[in-house]
C-alpha cells in the first residue's frame, strides 16, 4: 500500500555525512556538501508533514556513478522511494548498468552534458547515449535531462530517433536561471511537446526567475508548459535540499497546490502525483 500522504516529489537529493561507508567521488570533499547532511530521514521529516509521502531520489553528484547510498535508502524505505541513478555514458556498457539497476528500485537515469564531456548542442552524440535511449525504451525506464536551453535541440533529435523512450526535462530546462525568462527559450522547450515521450519537471523554483517566494513570476512559464505538454506530462519537483536551504518546502509545494489559478483541481493532481505515479511508481 502507498503511504497515506498523497503527493509525490519527483526530484530530491539525499546524502550522508558518513563518508566512511559512502565515500565521495574523486574531486569532492566534505566541504562541498552543503548542507553537511541531508539524509533520507531528514528528507522525510521535511516532506511528510506537508503531505508528500513518496519521492523520486536523484543520485547526487558528490557520489558520481556510485549509487550505493541512494540504493540502500530505497531498500530501507521501499514504499517511500524510487531512484534516478547515474551511469557513465562513456563507460564500457551503460546499457547493462541500467538493466542491472532496475530491480533495485531505479526507474530513471540522469543524463547531462558533463557526463558526455560535450557542449550542449552536441551533448547526446556519444554512442553510450544511443545505447541508453534504446535500453530505456525496452526496459520502460526514463532518462532525466539536466540541461540548459542550448541542449533542447539534441533532445528533439534523439526523441525523434527513439520515440518510445520516456525523456524528462529537469527544472523547466533551467529557463530563467540567469534571472531572465527568454521567450525564445520557452518556445524551444514547448516545441519538445511535439514528441509524446518528452515530459517536464516543474520545480526548482528557488533557482529560476526572481528566485523569491511565492514565485508567482514563474506562473506564465508554468502555464505555457502545462498547456503545451498537458498536465499528464508534467511532474512537480522540489529539488531538495537546495529548495529548503534557500526557502522552504512549503514554498515550492504551495505554488502548484494553491497559488496558480489557471490550474484546475484535476490538473493539480496530475502535477502533484498522478504523472509521477504512472511513470515512476507503477
């Protein structure tokens, strides 16, 4: 049975100060971990009182391709968590790595230009990403893109080649991360709605536009995205702990639940849990 709390957070990170059992990847130190601790238990303490009972955990960059802590927390709280893992697209066999992780509660894989070591306009060129797109379609796994608007065209190219692959654009494609929401960027994101497998995470509000609660300046962007993709292809995300480090968890949740008058009750249900339930918690 799912938890009584109805909502699903489609995107949150966790990490532990126990670096002896869960060592950091090369190039990271404990000073990079801000906050110093955001464990699974700390996340649940924040989200459960606000009605969020399930979370899609996103592998944290501090651990790079070692998904151990996330996997252990999924095993410990199987009714609460699923995961988005990271595998090396330039590694020996990323497709096999994906297949091996699926039985452990992984439902998606984060992909990004820094893993392919290519700029945004070319970021999906490596053969490893070709294999990952094909495997995701076959295994019913999603690929979650951490990209800027200059990476949208590559998503379109691959979505056309792999129409059965579920693809998620994280953080509204980071539109407005520099403080300005460019119409051309919004148009480019919404153009991806042409491809039925592409979805959008609606969140990380603390980092977009004016970056100040109640985030109402993001309303027009969210409205365009929901209209283009439909609510059943949009997922609310908090991007904790960064959301709570700057603002509050409630600030993110209540924007969708209470403050956007263009969303009706049914649309809110899709954003707040139905889409994530069908895609990640099926």
